[in-house]
């Protein structure tokens, strides 16, 4: 697999009701300490990890793949308006199979890679890309040995419009706008700046 890198993007930052633009380098360490996110799991127990994922993402099957390094998981949770944000950080090569339930998920890898088969079609997402899972999608995914990423849980009502041709978001102005809106929402959840509710409106508009 290719070497992971941190995500550096230009994002709108909120200052009251006005938006300014600044260079934001989104790396895992600040998110692991951000005051707006609450740690919901820090464990090397695969059963505890599996149980928490089931509670957040609904029914699934998962396993630690042969040859994987020992599992170490750190998961943090936050929210802005109706959007929940999960920061997943840790080690362990995990396979996860599920059918997406009545909500969507925007997956934004920050470090490491995820290899996904979405409705039977293979996609590989790396930092700077995203995957948009919609209700009804059938998925099987495998992570690299070390992974950090953001899962944004999206209410099904926000996904009624036209969907991208591919669940993999990597190129094009519409896809880049959605990625930027997702990262901005995660930053709003993590640091709760004044006017952070605008991030939720921007993500809904980008969807």
C-alpha cells in the first residue's frame, strides 16, 4: 500500500457570521486532544471495539485479519446540529462488512488507507479523498495496519438529492466541495468555534 500523508486543505473558518479562509492542516494529534470531542473508547479489546461500532453503525460483521498488529483503538465522538462525528484512530488491520442502514456515512481518511468494495465495486481511499456511503449500500472494507479517519453520520433525509456517480470522492469541484465541507464540520465539532452551526448548513448544501 502507498504511504499515508496528513491532509492539508484550505477551509472556510467561521468568525461570528462571517467566513474567512485560512490554511488548515488537519492531522490526528490535535483531534485526539480537541475539547469538543469526547473519548468513547480507548482499548485493545476487539470485543469492546466491535460493540461500539455496532452501536454507532448498526449491524455488521468484523474481524481482525491474520498477520495484523495487535489492536489499539481510540475513538472520540462529537456533533454539530444533526451530524455526528466519530474520530477513529488506532492500529490493527480490520475487515468490516455491513449494509448501510437508514443513515449515510461520509468517511474521510486522515492517515492510512481503506480498501472498500461498495456494491461489489472496489474503491481505495487515501488522505485527501472521501467515501460517501448511502442507505442500502452493501460494503466490505479493509484498513491498513494504522488508520485515522473521520466518520460523519448523515441523516437519510439529507441524502434525497442526486448522488455522485461514484461513492469515491477524489476529483472535481462538487466532490472537493463536499470533502472540504466534511472536514470543516469535523473541525467545528472538535473546537466549537463561534458560528460553528454554519458548518452543518454548508455540509447539507454540499450534499
